[in-house]
C-alpha cells in the first residue's frame, strides 16, 4: 500500500498552479478519461475470461455473459458505457487543450495526446465487432468499405483489417488480437509517456501561464480533486448501467442485411 501511495505521488509534480484546481479550468476531463480507461481494463479482463473469438461461439458467449453469468450484464454494460464516455471525454479534452492554447510549449505531449485519441477510435472500432451480431457485423462491413476509398493504402489496409476480401473468421480473430493485446500495449506506452510529460512539465498548462502563478502542494489538494472526479465518473457509469442496456441484435448473418 505504501509503495502504491509513493508511486502515485511520484507521477505528480510536487507543486501545481492553483488555477488548475478550479473545476472550470479543465472540467477534470483528463481524470475522467483515465478513470474510464481503468474501468475498461477491469471489466475487459473479466469479460475476456468468458469470451471466445470464433464465429460459431462468439455470439453465444455474449448471450451467456448477459443472461447467465452473475453480474455479467452489468460488466458488459459498464464496459460499453466507459468506452463511449472515453470517446466523448477524449474529444472534449483535446478540444479544451486546443482552444485554450495549452499545447503551446508542450507540442510533444500534444502529439502523444493525438496518438491516444487515435487509440480510442481504434479500440472502439475493433471492440464493436466482437459481439458478432447483425449490427456490429454490418457496421464493420460498411466501415471497411469506406477504408478502401483511401488513396493508395485503402485496399491493402482493408485486406489487413479483414484478413481477406470480406468479413469472416480471420476478421474476428484479428479484431480480437488488436483489441486485447496490441492496442492495450500501445495504450500502456502512450499513456505512460503522456503522464510522464505532464509530470515533467510541472502539471497542467495554460496559454497565459507564468512563473509568478500561485502554486500549492499536490498533496492533498490535487489528490482530493482527482479522487473526487474519479468517484463521480464511476458513480455516473454505475448509475447509467442500472438504467441502460447494451444493444445486442440477432446473430450475424452475411446474407440478410438489416434495414
């Protein structure tokens, strides 16, 4: 426990600008993103234990999770909601940094943030196919056809993503491998780099920051703010999970597209 606390303190700068603690300064979007990411890891590992990336059983495993497995429906709902909230919060976070000019003087971290935003889209896209229902199958089919229109790299990229010319067993396996192995590894790398740059640059930045800005210790002021936002994010996910259901259409059928 002590080592965890020391590590948590180490990834934060000793002092932070007092303005960054105001809720309206950043809206806590970075902490919201990180909380959603941790929620995705926790629920994703749990779901991984009961899922199999094969055409014949993938849909049945999802049905088993949401109908038979204890708390399985809740886990899948939180995973789905956290993925969507991460996408929304990630876009808003990048927009806040851009429009407030906070990226100025920290262009390397801005580049890391762009990579993380790309990973959000790729993670959502690859995870969307895994239920192997009608909605996910045909949505990925439309998306892969759009990729083919990219000049030069469109057709090779489509073939790589699908594992051939059309969606099949190879597509599901590749989406699964990307979603649970390759993309998480990239998440670990770029999230670490992003947090390291924030720590090295002395905390959050603003376009008009100066050396005379009032600074306060990160502990306990910043820690309390982050903990509060994290708990609010988790509470929101749990509250929504109790009232919303993750859509699950019929089993994927390549010969009968939905309306």
